[in-house]
C-alpha cells in the first residue's frame, strides 16, 4: 500500500475556494481504481492549512491517479490559491503482524 500525506496553506481570501476544490478532488479520487482512502481536513491549530491523507493499493494506482487530468488541474489551481508550494510525501507501507 502507498500512503500519501500532504498539506497546503491557503490565504485568508482563498480558503473557501481551496477547501471547495479540495473536497471535489477528494470525492472524485475516492472513485478511482485502487483508492482505499482519501480525505482532507483543516488543521485545528491553523485553519488556513489543509491536510490530506490518502491510501492507495499500489504504486500503479498512484501513478494512474496523478495522470488523471483533473488531478493535475487541481495541483495547478491549488498552487495559485496557496501561500506556498504544497507539501506532498509518499510512503510505502509494509504489512505488519502483531504477535499474540
């Protein structure tokens, strides 16, 4: 599984638009093949900061997700609404079994 964690900081005058854009992206992404989980939340300490958390079946699903024209469009539009470049980190999760 691939986990993506990201965040973006809005300007006060662009927060509503960035939140709307982010929610549309999340809802659309949840319908893509290989998407396990996709969400966005506002930071409780900094309401201008949106935090993304995603889980994907594998790297092929992530590659396909970033190839979707709407995904590329969201990244470009979000950059216009943000105070700085978004932060995106990808992690590969390994299965873990707890010992009884």
